[in-house]
C-alpha cells in the first residue's frame, strides 16, 4: 500500500502524471491509473490487481489542501479499500456516515464464522448464534477499559 499526501494530485479530473512518475511507477501503470481514475475531489484511490483478481498494490493519494477531516477520511477510505472491503459508494467513506461501525460489524461476523462454523444445522438457530456472537464481540471491542479504583 502506498499513501501519499501532496499537492497537486490532479490535473483537472485526472491524476497528476508528474506525481505518479515521482512514485517511480512504470509508464504503463501511470497510463492505467490516469485512464481509470477521477481524482477531481482531491482524493485519489486506485488498486492494481494480480492475475487472480486480488489486490496487489493499493494507492491512496490525498491533496494536502483538503480539510483535516476530509484528508483523514480519504486516507481511511484508501486503507479500507486496500484490505478488500468494498461498498457501492462512489464517494469517499466518511467517518461521519457510520462506516467504521460497519467495519466493526464485518470484523465481528468474520470472527463469528470461526467461532460457530458447522455447529448449527437450522437457519433460525444459526442466525441467533451469529447475532449473539457478534453482539458479544462488539461489546468487547467497544467496552471502555475498566479503571482501577485504587
């Protein structure tokens, strides 16, 4: 994963070729990023895939002139996408939209897959087990640390 905060990151709506060249991307990769990206918002995201369709390299680029919150959201979105989580959004995942809670739920369900796999045969029982497991996992993650009263 490559994360860059710079300016300018775009030329109109397209990624800035000079910036990509400074990152030592081959010309063919630069052409691919430019052809497949719209960085007009000041936030640029791109992922290169391998032959199996897995993410081989992820690029998150934010213009340093963005507001602090927008810059943070841009980089967070790049990190989220680098690990393969996809949404149907065309804009950046913003922390104010609740997507971090969505990530926590995704993490909880993945944890629960390992915890309850192959234990239940009826769908109603399986649903209840997933809900219980996810709730407990999220309670542990979100709980405030206990303070020592001494």
